[in-house]
C-alpha cells in the first residue's frame, strides 16, 4: 500500500513523502491516526500544494527544538531510589521517570524522546541524550541518589569496608619467637 505521510515518522519517512507500507500498518495505524493519506492522484496534488506549508512547519519545529535544546543544556534531574549497600538499585530509572522529573521542572518532554539505551540500575551521575528533533539532540544530567535508609546502609557498609582494609593493610603483629636454648657450653679441658 502506498501512502503519503502527513507527519514525520522515525524510520519511515518525512512529511510529504510517498512511502510503501504493509497494508495492515497503513489501514490500522497510519490512516486512523491521520499520520498519512492514501496515495491517490487527488491526494498527490493536494500534497504538492501543501509542500511549502510543510517546509515552513518543518523549519519552525527545528527552530523550536533548537531553542528548547539551549534551555535544557543546564538542566539536571535528581532521582531518588532505594538501593543496596553496593550502590545497585532495587528496580531502575527509566525514561518515564526522567520525563516526570522534567515535567515537575516545567519541561514537557515526551518519554520517547529520551533515549536511554538501557534503564539506569546503579547510583551515580549520567548524561542522557534527548532527541528533540531529527537534527537536534541535547544532553541532560541525571543524578541517581539513594534514599535516606539506603544511604545509611551504604555509609555503614563503606565504614566496615574501610575498617577491614585498615586491618588488612596494618603490619601484622609479630608473634613472640621462642628462643632456642643456647648450646650448652662444654667445659674446656685443661691440657697439661
């Protein structure tokens, strides 16, 4: 089935482009959501007339994404999670968690634009890319910190580790060495 895209769709095509898709994908997803129209001769003429409007819309979206990118450069997000004594999280931090924290700061970013390759499962600081537009990507800092209870456990484990390291690096106490009995002095024989 040939369709003309009305919106930019990742891995498929750009607005105004004619693409060939599976019948089910076109009929059940693209057409009902008004992401595309069927590629009839009438729709092709209409798209040609709309091409200038599409180009202006594309330029505006790119400019808006670039402006948002400059705003997000200095943004950092702190996520508090329960963690084990070695710093591993019970659960993980996902793009949805980051999107919620950004929303709390006043930035409405779709979770699908936050490109985490894998969920975050260890405490620390991460640079997470956010794809705002096909050509505009920015990075935000995500700090993953332990909750109060987990922090106390981590500090206690660190203290215990430091003590055991101190004991291991201290010189061992020398055990008293049993002195060997001195050889009994043989009486000197007097020679005449």
